[in-house]
């Protein structure tokens, strides 16, 4: 019955199993956070979940959901500012207020109302706070699905009120994960910087830090790429198969042991905390690269 809605979902067995159990048991949370990289099937799974709750075996209703015309399923996506069609896309307070208004109404023809917020990590500054009331006091028979690429994309106050459902990167040919939306290129550049730091020592680390400067996005990309490389290294050291790797590009990391891999992950985690605590991107990158290169030199 409801399980049929998930038939087309590939590579997300854990997420699908969790949602199927929720539907079959009737223990459906009022809010979910679908977290994973773009291209992992988050939106497709959210629509399948809506069909399982709203359409059951009704093909016509399922078609309405696909076309965006079902009265009890609403997809909210980032839009440009009303007065600037070429402006940055974002989920805005007005979008959330409309969601709150519609959520307060009874379902039109189904047992549930489902709201899917795509790219929820693009909420404007004050929008998550405006969203809290709905999450704290959800209307009956309402399910909200937030789709985001990473947990840090929304404040903990919002995420703590959601059941987190994680999505793995989709494997590509050869069994290695594909990183969509430019992430291959973005992370590859950061990994090249790490390789340069290994080869060039302190002087080059300082040059890399200077190139990052105040660019927080560049610092985050470098920290994230380092974390993924050490994560993949830990998988290899623990005997994991190649399909468990996240990075699409082959790793040029020198062989290290489990202890060193864990130390690298710890350094990356502390770098995340530093960025979240408003430590300068340049200093964060310099400290991280110094710690990683020193640890590898000792291994």
C-alpha cells in the first residue's frame, strides 16, 4: 500500500525504511529534516512520503502531488525578492507565514497535510525563528519536511524539533560517490591546497591562509574537504570497501593509521567550532592545516 510510493527511491534504504515504518505504524513525526547532498533524492523521497500519507493507492491523487496541484500537499521553494526577480533565492518569512496559515486549516480531503520546504537552509536570517512557533505547537495531522544539505544550515532550536533523516550521496559508476552541484570542483580545490600544504610546509600554509583571508565560504570548503578526506581514510583503515568513500576524486593522502585519522577528524571538528564561534577564517585554516600536517609528519 503506502510502501509502493517509495518504489522508485534508490540508494537510500535506511531513510526509506524509517519512513515506511512511520507510515505503517501511524507514528508519524510532525516535522522531519531530510539532510544530505543535492542529488541524493531528498525531494523525491519527500514527495514519495507525501504520497504515502495522502494518496495511499490513489493514482490520481499521486499525480496531483507530482504536478503540485493536490490541496493537502504544498511545496515551498526559495524565491527571489518580490521587487528584484534577479535577486538571491531564499525562503522568506512570508513563505513561512503562509505555511503557518495553511497548516492551521484542516486537510481538504486527506488524513494529513504535508508541507515540503526545499532548500530550507536558504532561510533568511529571521525566518527560522519565525518558524519555531509552528514547530513547537504543530497543528494536528500536519507533517513538515525540511530539505537541507547539512545540519549546520539551520539553528539547533529548529533541528531539535525535527526527526533527522540522513541521505547518502548517490553512487556513480565505479562505486564512488558523486558530489553534485559543483562540489567536486569546490572540494578538489580545497584538497589541492591541503596537498600543497603537505609539500610546502609552514610558508605555504601561511600563503593558503592569506588567500582565504576573510572568505568564510572558502574556509568552510577547506575544512569540509579535509574532514571528508580523513573520514574516507578512516573507512579505508578500518577495512571499508571503496563504495563507502564520499569524495569522488581519488585521495592522494599519505597512508596513516586509525589513530591519526581520528586525530585529523578531531582537528576538523574543532575548526568547525572555531568558524561557528566567529574565529577568523584565515586563522582557522592556518591552525587546521598546521595541525594536520604536523600529525601526518609524526605518523
